C-alpha cells in the first residue's frame, strides 16, 4: 500500500473552455484551438497513458462529450474515470440554481451514455462554487468533489453552509468584523486541487479579457512547481494525495508530451508512490480517513 497517491486529473475543456472561460466564443481561430485539443490532444494523451500503464481521471464538459464523442468514448473504453465538469464550462457563480441544476443533470446523463455508469466525481467549471453548488452536489449523490483548495495534500469532507462577511465600506465596521464560519460536513469527499499544479495559468495564451502570455518554460514549470510540491509531500509529509490537473489544450501539444512522460516516470521512481484515480482515492479515504494524514510534523 502506497503512502503517496498521485492522481492525474485531465480537464478536457476543448471548445467548451473557449465558450465559457477563455474569451474566445466569437473567435473562429480560438475555437479551432479547442477543436485541436479534442481531435489531437485527447488521443495523444490517451496514448501516453496507455504506454505508461496508468489510470487517470477525466473531467469532461458535456459539450466536449457531444462534440468529440469518439475520442471521449475511447477514454472510457481504456478504463479511465470520467467525471462531470459543466456543459460549456460555465461559471457556476453566474448561473441561477435552476440553470446549474439543469446543467448538472444533463452532464450526468451524458457521462452515463459514455460509461454506462453514474459518475462518481464532480469538478466545478472554473473551480468555482456558487451558493447552490454544495447542495446540488449532495443532491445528486456524488461520491466526491474535486474543486476546492482548503488543503494541499489531504482530502476532507465537503461542507454546506459556510458563511463570511464581505467588506462594505459604506457601513460600520461592525457589519463585517466577524470571522469565517464553517458549515456542516456532508458525506461527499472533497479532494483538493491547486492552481500551482494546473497547466492553464502558466501555459495557455489567452487574448481576452486581458492578454495572458502563456509562454512559460515547461521545464521550469515541472522543476520549480510540480516536482518540488511532489518532493515536499513525499520527503517531508510522507503521506497524502497529489492531484495534478492538466488539459488536452496544453499537455496534448506535441512539445508537452515528453514533459508529462518524464514526470510520470519521476513519480514511478519513488517506491511508495502510486498513480490512482480520484474515485479510488475517495473510496480509500471514506474507508479510513487516517491513511492520508502526515507521518511527521509537516502538513
């Protein structure tokens, strides 16, 4: 039994990412980048995972499922987990409860069409929760969510009803000088993610709403962020979960495949580390929450 579980989460945003998040809904050129991610990026990544013999978790917008059905079906047929991730990568905070509920049900149905099973995992588009998201995730009886960042390496349980006061400079300070209030724990396992283990912020060139360079050195990204976080977990904390979020839009590009391959083999070179799906991790945590607790003084 491994002390460190590494989960590769593939967010297959493709065209949906440009419709819902990256400001490219009116740009045929940007949308064509999403087409490339679906038609070329998904098969490249799938082949790499097959070559390396590892199972991964894919979070696939409904738009991606319907636009690239053959490619997504190949992901499912290869034994990888598929979870929900909105339809057009909508921001949940901009949706009404009714809209979010409808999109969630449609997304579940589309995943079931591909896999034959109800999805175990939910990952919010934009990694944003609306005030309704926790209730809806619980309503649809997901085993786990993987959208929040309260911890770096240790799962917990999703809460409903957290509350806080925003600053209102037109009011007396007494209206906002109150602490953050924790809500009630649910039975939904929350598996943490991190923007510092995500490839979109440093690597995706975006024109709107503001220019984003997207030209970081991939080697620097791996050496200074991904490997150092893994080393901290493995060498100091000694136990936990390392979630790694990548996209066919980035890691499906030809120059990124070898970097991902190198990282996979770096992890394989550590005796007590193993690749697992997030569903496997959620089930392990549900069975014994203590398995991912730190072995020493390092959190």
